[in-house]
C-alpha cells in the first residue's frame, strides 16, 4: 500500500475508483481513456487496475454526442436540457481483453482501416489525401474522418470528390471533410492547391500521397512530361516541397507515400549500369506502361527515404507503404487485360468500393 501512496494512487475501497486528479473520458467510437490533470497526460489503461475498457451499447434515448471547439467530445441530454463531458454510458463499460497474437501478426491482410484506428481519437488533426474519391484513398479518408480528423480530399474531379464527401457525411453527419481540386498532371494545379490550402491558415499533420495511375497509355502532360511519372511521383514531390513549411510548423507530422512492391522489378540505369534519368519520362517509342509504373513506385520509395532523412530532425517523418498485391480498385481501368487480371485475383485480395 505504501508503494501505491508514494505513486499517488492511494488505496480505496474499489480498484475501479480513480485516484485524485484523474478523470475518465471516452473517444468518439466508445473507447475509455484516462486523463491525469496533475501531470497533464492521458493513457488507455486504468491507473490502478491497468485494465482497458470500452462503453457498451448506444447512447440513452434523448442523448447526442457533440464535439467542442477544442475537439473534445461532450454529450447533450435533450430531455433534461443539459450538457456534460461525462459519457452516460460509463456506468455500463465492459473490459477489453484483446487476445494477443501468437503465430499471426496483430494486423494482416484481412484487417480493415477502421480496425487499425479502433480506439483512437484524431480530433484536431488535419489530413490531406490525394486521390481520395475512390479506392484506397477513399477508405483511408473515411476512416480518418470517422475518428475525428479534419480530412481534405485532394481530387482531380471535383464532382467525384464532392460525391465522396457526401458518402462520408452519410455515415457521420458531423464528420469534418471537404474536397479540393488537385490535378497532379499539372504542376500549376499543384501550386494552386498548395496556395489554396495555405490560405486556410490550418496546420497539416498528415499528408498521404496516394493518387496514382496504372497501365495508362503514353501521353505527355501540359508540362511536357510522361503522365505516369508526373502523376505518380513528380506531382507528389512538388506538393510536398510546397507544403514542407506547414508540415514543419505542425510537427509532429508525417508524410505517407503509397508505393508498391512492383518497384523491385525495375531500375533507373542504362545498359552500362549508369543512372539514366531520361528513363523516368521516356519517349513514346521507349514507353511500356508497366515499366513506367514500376519506375514511378521506385521513385516514391527513394523520395520518401530521403525526405525522412532530411525532415525527421524537424519532427516530420516520412514512410512509404505497399498497400497489398492487386487490390481490386479502379486503378486497373485503363486496359481490359489488367481488368481481367485483377478480376481473376479478386477472390484472393481485398476489394474497394468503386466509384468511376
């Protein structure tokens, strides 16, 4: 008991009773966490029992969940016309006893974005996701928004972007989401997007470079560059450079670059083994769609690694990720052969809601 008292956890009649200076709170999705006002920190485990809990069931009749200007969840009792920061469901919490993984990883190919974010409160976080109107980008945007983040869907097609916003709002009408125009095939559009975002005077905690084209025919952009290279890599490279100052001011912040395992099946060297940067934006004669995609994904990884080296000392980390093999999304739409291959693989891979 002396040890408990020394640690500020005086003995009480119940292990569920909180020590002085502690408060029990809940996240938007019902997970209980504990605030230590004396040390100004929070934790998931009960300060005495070490247990994790979540609330059971929905709110009582007449109650509604809201979020204040600081991003903290509070509750409105419309029947008795009062508000409180205390979740009325705290009297009916259940203990969370997650089964620790043994031979399987904690997360695997069947894990969804919502499961990974379970119990996290992202209120106050600002996120930009490119290509967020469909596929992986949309699922990421939805999951982050439903956990409280302010999410900006950076989309080439504003009609599809606004449709995606409405689909998220249909799931939670208080989600903080908006669509902004960004065409990575135009460096001028990238610049306009960055300027428009900066004019909002918002922080930026997470930048997810997700948009990509795959299997596209050879075409030059308005900047006279091959489109796969510019959309998949160079446009994102320019976007990060333009928003680097905002990321630094918002630290801790992070950049996530969606790459692919296919980066392993290419290189940027000529036949003599020397670096040949002309291969990144090849002529029509030397163009092969699959190889162009692979090279752009290799550029993603090289860029992310160097970005992390330069910015991590300033509180901005960068990681490249492989989203999974042949995930069935709209990325294969450019050629019927790719669509056939993805369709054959579909029973064995994840699928996304398609919005063309």
